[in-house]
C-alpha cells in the first residue's frame, strides 16, 4: 500500500523549494511515500487539472505559495489532507514596500492556514502568526543536507580575506544597503579583502573588489567553501522577522563564521561571539568584520562552532523524520516491504 503525496512548489531552482521539501523526498519515499512534484498552479487550466487529480493523493503539500481564491475552497473539498509549509512572512509586504501591513495578504494567509490540516512554520515568529488562526502548527526550521557540505580546510593562509554573501535578486538589496560598510572595509584593508557575491544579479563597490559568481546548484557549495566570512544583513521589520536563516546555515555548512543582523531566527542561530557576530549599526558591522579579517584563528574557531550548530536542529538528519511525521500520520507509515514502522526521532539518515 502506498501513500501518495502531491507536492506543490515554486520551482526546483527556488531555494525554499529545495531546502524545505525537495531534499526530503528520498527519505519520504524510503518510508512508503510516492511523491509527485508540480509547480503551484498559475492559471485556471492548471487549477482545474489539479482539482481533477486530487482524489489520487492522500496528501497535498503546499510550499509557501497560497492557493488562490476561489480555488482554495474547491481544493479543500477534494483534498484528503493539506499540509502548508511556511518559511516567509507572506502575510506582510516585503522590506521594499512602503508599509509592511496588507489586509489582502493577511486575508489570503488566514484563508490558507484555516484550510490546512497542518501548518509547518520555519520559525517561532511564523508559528505565532499561524496560531492566530489555527492550533495545528509545528515548527520545523530550514535545514541543509549536511553530507553535501564539506568543512573548510583550516588552517589555510590566505593573502586575501573573502567576505561572502549568497542569495537572489529578491534579497540582494539587504547587502547593497551596506555598501558604505564594504567600501570602508576596503579602504582600511586595501589589497587584503574582497566581497564575493553568489547570486543572479550584482552591484559594484568603489573601494573593495567585488567577485561576481552566478549562482548554480552544482557549484554553490564549492563557491561557499572559498569564502572566509559569511554575512546576512537584514532590516528590522516584520518581513525580516519571518526569515529562516538559510544563508547562515549554508555558511556554517562549510565551517565559515557569520556576521548578521540580529533579528528573527538569526538571533537563535548565531550566538554572538561564539559562532559569529551580531551587528546592528554601521559601526558594529565595521568592528565585527574587522575582528574576523584580522584573526584567522578566530575565524576557524567560530566556523567550527557554526558547523556544530547544525547538529542542534538545522540539518536534514535531524528534521527529515519530523517532516515525515507531519506529512504521513503514524498509522500510515509503511516500509517498502509492507511492514509498519514509526517515524524516527532524528538519528536516522535520510
């Protein structure tokens, strides 16, 4: 007997799709699930096709995107079980909006939450927002596939210290806002520092060299392993509070310390002075970056501590069984040979 799951994602190259659900599919299938991955419908025809096929599935898993009205009612009436995975503060406008609050976004969020059997929240802030409308919520943080990430080799003497950032066109504005910081660091340490941007769009600085690396899933880990300091600047606003810290986790995966704005989950992932630094102001960014630029031993110590942080709940090894338990009720967990099994508790390898 099989447990069929329809998984709706934004796209296979979207980070949230890859890290929130796609990486877990082999583990789910090893426990009896049959997973069918589709893009979230974007037209009436695609919604009608989904509605026609929903009866085939035991569970519908929706990653981040909301099912549009009026189709959400039709989907709810036909789906046996709906799991909604949330890793962004979609009930608010993003950091570039004139004001964060939106009645339309809040209404769509409320409708999706109330239509779901279980909501998976990526952090405690998102959990609180979900609980305004439903108690059926579980927090499962974003995780990285730990075996895919190799630790940086320490000690390696480098003539140039690389400050690195990874992301996409939707979030690079956070990095760009700190351009005065990067230029000041460049002026203080001429020929000794560079800024490396791994993205699909870029900008230039006046006083620090910028290495522009087009993002690719095939090379992202290798490119991350080349940096010495990872950064994750944010704004202190509702949209940023919903961020789930993927960039920091990726830095930790290769054993690189992180300097971040201490908002949202960043405060939980980065322990100031242990596996990285917090920086709230221009002067703090300069001071914390300088400490790491000057001290290679500290970079290694903090980067190693960051790697250990992943074992505290941010690796696929820890969270694959939790995803399984949310998607497949315990009574429906079958092995391939037909025998019944219960979900693991974090020690099984996905």
